[in-house]
């Protein structure tokens, strides 16, 4: 199983950390590391964007629920 196949099983923090590491290795790694980073970056960026969107949506829902509860009280 490749690392790309494992992305859906990673936690949000693991995805964000892996994305940061891939960016770093893409910029400062040796040739092999830069190639590996280039291979995985598109999948990581997509996963990170989806997870950020999900986190934002959940936070907005929590805020709306909190505001609704305060108004009802």
C-alpha cells in the first residue's frame, strides 16, 4: 500500500504535517526526496483542502448552534 493510498486513513493533523514535510522536502530535499514529494503533493493538497473545508463547516455549525442556544435562553 502506497502512502497516497493511506491518506484517507490519516488523521487531520497527520495530513497537515505530511503536507508540510512534503513541501519542505520538495524545496530542500535531495533528488529522490524532491521526486517523492512531487508525486504525493497533489494528493496531499487535495486531502488537506477537503479537511480544512470540513473543519471550517463543523466550526461554523458549532457557532450557529451556540448562537441559537443563547438566543433561545
